[in-house]
């Protein structure tokens, strides 16, 4: 992915709200499945990392990206933005 594509996705992500939160329960298989389904439906999602989460947001982003075959677009503070093009109905060009 080029830097221009990443910048475009970052600008799109600035207007969306986080749809998932990671807390002290960390990343469970059910949570990963939910993220995977959300990526298929929306392609671009934002995740919020709560203060009681023991792991660093960057490490969580890498783990989620590996498990869902997605790309990390942005990790800023306690927000993670992931992107994966939809297999059935791609929306973002």
C-alpha cells in the first residue's frame, strides 16, 4: 500500500467512530471473529483501546492485523484503524 493510499484511508477514518473496544479481557477468539466480520462488512474500522487494557495499542494492532489478514492504517494514542478490502462487495477504491 502506498503512502497516498494510506493517507486517503486515514482521512476517511477520521470521521468514523470506534465500533469496538479492547479492555482488560484482551483479544479473545470471539473478539477476533467480530473484527473479521466488521472488516468484511465495512472494510475500514476504528477500535478503541481502554485504559485498563494491559497491552500496548501498537502490539494489539499488529496481533489483530495478523489474525484478520488486514492492514494497520494508523495507531494514534489509544485508537487503532484497520483496513481490509471486502471480498464480496468492495466499497473503498
